[in-house]
C-alpha cells in the first residue's frame, strides 16, 4: 500500500477509536473525513445541562505526502500514535507549533 493511502487509513482509524471513547451520551463525537481533499477532523458536539460543548479535538491534513497535525487536544498525542503505527517522524508536521519552533522537535518542519 502506498504511504499516502496508509496514512489516510491510520488517521481515520485513530480518530474513529478516539470517537468511540466518548462515554457521555449527551456529547456526540463526530468524525469528518474528506478523503478527496485529505482533511480529517474529530469534533465534539452537544450539551451537558446548560453548558454547550463544541470543539475540534483532532484535525489532520495530508499535504504533499506528509501528515500535518493542525489541532491535537488529546493527552497521548496523535503524532505519537502515528509513530507507533510506523509513520516516520519526518512525515509528520506539528502544524500547531509556530513554524520557527518546529526545528526544535523530532518531527518535520514542513
């Protein structure tokens, strides 16, 4: 399988697994997969009593063959999970970090 297709599969798998961890039935975990343009999100939507819950928990794109993590609101970290699955660090960009600081990580700069 080509790396790009494998990356797409890994991202969808990890986001779906994360979505299935939501235990509060008042909160929906919605996975949004645009496989044509390679945009992937996990969004929480709902109400808990009078408190509104809405937010992007995970957002990743595949750009020029690399996984760009735009948002990561998890403790484990999507990048770490991808590395555990075999994705090389040089194919992962921590896009939520400022471009001038990315060089201090073990991951790709761009």
